């Protein structure tokens, strides 16, 4: 009995079905990943801002109240 797969035709890979099913999600996954990375960066910057001393804040022209308000924001708020 002959194999249904010829020598010239590649055998289907089991993961091909998954790639076809989730292929349209790739652009959305990239945008979600970019959003998550921006949130992580913003959260780190706000943590650093909260740790600055009063003289450092004065040096960059930000009051302690403004720094505390910015540091208290959740990462998804701009």
C-alpha cells in the first residue's frame, strides 16, 4: 500500500492547524504586548519618581505633591 504522502509533498505539521486558527490574532497580540510593555515602563518611571528626594524634584521642577499624584496613578493612565 502506498503512503498518502509522496516524497515530494511535505507532510502536514500538527501545529499547522493551530497557526491557521490563531494567525489572525498575531497583530492583536503584538499590540497587547506593546501596551503591557508601556505599562511596565510607566510603572517603573513612577516608582523612580516616588523615590526621588525633595532636592531632586526641585532640580527638575516638580513639586512633591505633583510627584506623589503622578506616582499614585495606575500604570494604564497617562
